[in-house]
């Protein structure tokens, strides 16, 4: 007998087939006519499949009629056409085996709806709910679309290190990695002696794979990294995680315009894939979470992105300064409220802002001829704000060293990065997309802790 998924069993073509389904019971309803209706779900799709279990089955009274939400089963039988509302097929059981029982008096995922905050306490069970099952499938769809896009564009997938001695962003919000005895660390001249640590120097969990990806881009042309990154920022907002996933392409011989075109093409590819391949789950998010997500995604997929320089954007924002919690002037970074005003009120769609003040951007961004701005770009989208950040990288050795010193970095500590400008330097660009921010945008989920399987935030490292 062929094992199939619930997703496959729902297809009309399976009618008449003898199959086995394996999954978890969602509901059981007993008929006075002598049979039971079971709803089974295996995670392959949003919908359940109805199973008709007749009282003639040998374990009907002592097992089937005791089934409750959460029980795991294997059910064999024939797929038949269904007259039930909203379903074209159902399974008529010829046998049912219970693998694991679930106590209905203590199992927390009963018919009562729980808040997302409450479900975070049950991270081990919340994937069984409709919302988090849908989120897992959409997340998988987005990840597949990301890899498909870059492979089709002839990028190489490279794995950058998770442990590093470099602080790419210069923000200092780093998790330190050490094997030293924290209660009694070795000291020399009153300071901790890191020469006796595992890596012989202070080392950290990475905040970005960009610098290492640049190494491969300046040798192999076009590369991308896709992996976990970490920020030790003590923030409990709905937009911050201590551990999250980043997609970071780096491209040799790309200037800022090439970078912006690629970012737009990339984002549109991901959105179009989600719309075509995750339709049922996206309908759920549109109905239950945010009724604007489908319209917003269709607009992203079909509209050209508007381009503004930072100076042009600030000029538009200054006209509305009285309406903002944080009034903006030239030289300040854009806040979320500014980004959303531009995308939702001023432009009515996605915006790419470029050429930011050098004073608010990292050392590696290429300085413009005005020496006041750098060739940076942010992609802004409605409801979220910034979703992609990137730049043309500084390829001139003297300018790079000057920028590093201005920001208090010692070029000798980044000797390998500086070497890339000594030996065959080349114009190159790249950007970063935070996967979880993108998923918030795509699904309409309000809290970033609900778009990652196991959120890591201050005070929370369970499971």
C-alpha cells in the first residue's frame, strides 16, 4: 500500500486508490449512524483530510472512539469522492493504528485559541497550529526561492564562518566566544590574557558574512552566503532577534546601479514564487493575520520600484516633520516611521533610497565624489520599511584605509580585507536581506519572534 501525504490525498486524481496516511488527529466527531469522522493533518498543507472510520473496524470502540487532538496515527483505506463542504476527497478507513496518545485533559492545543505570546511558551508544540504550520511552509518556500534565484543567476553558494574576530558593522553588539574560565580568567598586566583562549584572541559570533563573501566575490565573480547571524543587542522589540538568518550576495564588477537592479529582481522573484507556490497558506495569512498582504505582494511583483536619493527622501520627509515622533534632518538615519511614510503615503509602493551620508554608514561603503555621501542603498517596502540594505564597496586602498581610521578601526586588524584592494582590486557591490524581516513583510505577522522556529531574544534561549 502506497504512503501518500494529505496534500496529495486531497487531489481528485487519487480517487479510487488504496493508500496509507500518517499524521496527527485534529478532531473526531462520532455519528449516531455507527461511524466516526476524523480530521487528520500531516503538515504537508494547511487543510486536513476527512477520514470516515466505520464501527466494523476491530479497534473502533476501544481506540478509534477514544482518539483526541494530538494523537498520532497511520490510517489505511480507499480515497473516495467527498460530498463534504470544501473538500473533494476523503479517506474511507480499512485500518487505523495509533502510534501515540494525547491526553485531552492536558494537551494545550485544544479548540481554544491562544495568543501568539502564549504559544511562544510552547515552541515545541506551536508548529502543530495552523498559523505556525503555514509559517513553516512559507519560510521553506522563501528559502527555496532564494537559492533558486541565485543559482539561476549563476552565483556560487559559499559558507562564511560563524565564528570570527571581525566586527563587520562596527556596532560592538557581539556575542563573545571563549573557552576561558569566566570565574577565574587568566590575566596579564591586569587584563584578560586572550593568548590562552582557544582562538588566541577575542572572537565572536558573526554579525555578517559580508567581508568573507567579498573574498570569494573578488576571486569567483558572483557569490552569496545564506546563514545564521547574531546581534547581542539588548532589545525586546517586535523587530529584533539575537539570532537570525541573512542572505548576502556579493558581486565583482557591479556598481551601485547594478546592485539596485539585482535587489529589485531578487525581491520580485521571491514574492512571485510565494504567490504561485504557497497560495493556500498565503490566503490564510490574508484572511487571519493581515488582509492587505496579498495586495501588497502583487504590487511588489508587478510595479517598478521608485528610486530616490537620501537627499530627495529627506526633502520629502521634512515637509511632514510635525507628524513624526522623530523629526528628520539631513545627516540623520531614517527611522521606521520615515521609511513607512515614504512607501505607504508618499510613494504608495516599494522605494530604493540611495547615496546616504558617509557619517552614518560603515567604513566599507564607497565614498562618492562629493566626499559627503556613500554609494549605499536601502530597499523599503510598505508595512515594514527597510528590507534590504547594501552598497557598492570601497575598492580604493587609500580611501578604505582612511575610512577605517575615521571610524576607529585599525587597518592592520583587517589586513586580509585590505589586501583585496592591493591585488587586483575591482569595483564590487553587495547587499543583505534579513530572512525574518522578509517573512514578516510577506505574511503580515507583527512580531519577528513568530516567523522563526525558535526565537532567541534577551532572557530566552529555551529549546
